[in-house]
């Protein structure tokens, strides 16, 4: 049973002492957690606060912005830019790398985030989340440029997500396993509820948007067909399908119950490179999944090894239990060598 009384800040201070970690990282994680609490609060009022629905604007990816996408993005900027430890921020909702305004002190950290992931779910009151990734640069850059702040995922020093579901949770790794916190509304603090999450190998759930099946590559089709064949197919056991269209909720389920989450590159999205974005969706989730003993790949490359200098780069994502992801990698390599 985890120590129910430990708040997030207590946990972070304890971890900092134990690992002799950087004080600035604790400051930043505390700012991010505060931003997540503020987003959670905005979401709770829903239609009563007139925060649902679309704006007339589009983000850089050509997606119509929801009111709450913009509200959540502003919350992250305002809560984190004054921390004094950031060199820059990168957000799904902003075209360019966001430099820290000149009135604030700057530091060596870069915060990359999707302020409200799965936002198509907001208007139907289904779980959404915020995703964040943290990089530490060798030094505070004079002037932010993509090359300086866009680092491969293996350089992440921390990553996590907030899940706004029936309860609000923060799931976090600083490179020492994955821990889950639940927001205690009575004291307005996240409290540790699950220590050291490990992904089960015997899960039987797969999550993929099956409406895209006709565009899948053969290795993905083979893997899914075999899951669907269940007991009567080569896998010899039955599987269940899940699709929430909210990556945070899907990854949370994978961390707790095993199985896989797949958003592949297919013939329809190939020109874009896939659907999910590398820096603030794939990288932080891959970091968490690996920290919990799982694997994350494009099918042909470990996600955390990908290098890119485009802040909104998209990549195929397959993550979850080791044996299932290894099977997907094997199917890709068999297909590629024929
Ligand atoms: P978003 O950042 O615009 O919300 O898009 C990302 C989301 C993921 O949370 C989810 O896995 C996927 O898009 C759902 O895609 P689809 O609409 O194909 O179901
Ligand atoms: Mg997103």
C-alpha cells in the first residue's frame, strides 16, 4: 500500500534529497503540476462556464482549436514561464518555439507540452489529458533556436501526463520508475497513490482506430488480424479492443492493465508521417512506458532515438507490453526483408 499521506511536493523533495537532484527540476515539476490543477478546474465547470465548443482559429497543424485548447495553453504558459528555470517552451498549440519573456529569469530547461490532448472528447465529457516532456540543456541558450531545444527523447530528464477522468491524476517519471498521484480536492494537492508502476506482460487489450484498417501496412494488419482471430488463430487466446481517442487515457490503461496502444503511419497519413506528434506526445509517453518496463517504437525505430528539428514532427506510435511490441517490430522487419 503506498504512503497515502505523501503529497507530490513531498515526494519530489524526498526524491531530490535521495538522488541529489537539481532543485530547478523540482521547481519546474511543481509549476507543471499547478498548471494541471488549473486545467482540471477549468474542465470541471464545462458548459456552465461557457468553455466548451470551437474557436474560429486553427493551430499550426490545421486543426480547429477548441476554447479549452487555448485556455489550457495559456494556463501552461502563465504558470511555467515565471519559474526562472526555463529556456523555452514548445506547445502543440503554438507554431514556433516559445521564448521565455524578457521580464523573467531564464534557466536551462525546456518544457514541451500538449496542453489538452484528445480535445475532440471535451464536448462529449470523455476523459482528456495534458502531456509534458522536460529536457535539460547543457547551458542556457543565448537565443532559442529549434536546433538548441529540440533534443531526442532519450535526453528527457522527466515526463508525464495529467489525466482528467473521474478523478484527476498526475503520472510522472524523473527517470527512476513511474509514480501516479491523485488530486485530493480537499487540500488541492496531488497525493501519491501508486508507486513504481510496471506494465503487465499478460494483458489482452489492443487499442487502435480500426476505421483506418484499409490504409494499414501489412505488418500492422497482420498483428491486429491475429488478435481478432483470438483463440482460433495463431495467438491461441482472445483479445479485447479499446479506442477512447484520447491518448492519455489509453496510455494510462496500458500502464495499469498492459496491452498495446497503436497509432501507425498508414497510406492516408503517410505524407504527414503519422498522426501523433513526436516532441509532446510520442516522446513523453515512450519515456513513461520504458520506465515502466515496456517498449515504444515506430515499428522500425525506438521512439526515443528519433532526431528531428521540426517542433511538430509526427511519427508512428506503437507502445505497451514488451512481448507485444517486440512482436510488432518482428512483423515489420519480416515484411521489410521479403
Ligand atoms: P489531439 O492532440 O489533436 O487531441 O490529437 C491526438 C489524439 C490522441 O489523443 C488520440 O490517440 C488520437 O488523436 C485520436 O485520433 P482519431 O481521431 O484518429 O481517433
Ligand atoms: Mg495532442
